[in-house]
C-alpha cells in the first residue's frame, strides 16, 4: 500500500511539533495533500475510475475545510502550510 505507517509518521513528524500528535490541522492537511497527489496520479492512468474520482473530490473538500478552519484560527500557520506544501487556493 502507498500509505504505510512509516510514511504517515514521517509526514506527521515533518509538519507537527510532536510525531505522535496526529490531530493538528497542519498534519491533517499534509496527509490529505499526500493522498490527493497519489489519487491524482492514479486517475491520470485510470480515467474511468469514478469511485476514486469521487473519493478525490471528498478529500479535496476535507482539506479545504481544514484550511478554512486554519484561516480563522491563525492566519500565519495557514500561510506557512500553504507555502510549505505548495497548495494554491
């Protein structure tokens, strides 16, 4: 599988203060971004995989809600994560 426990720990260690803390918005956004990029590559090859396309749309919505929350709470953290992950609005 593409998203092993080791990969998740690396993502959370890079974007969180504590590796074990998986609930911060930055960690969640980074994880969603990793999954979105993987699904995007899958859909480039498998154009008629509509179940994956729906899952991708739902993930993008989840990430957008997390980013909106982060804007309300702390705009500087939002700007930092956007810059770090290369996400555009």
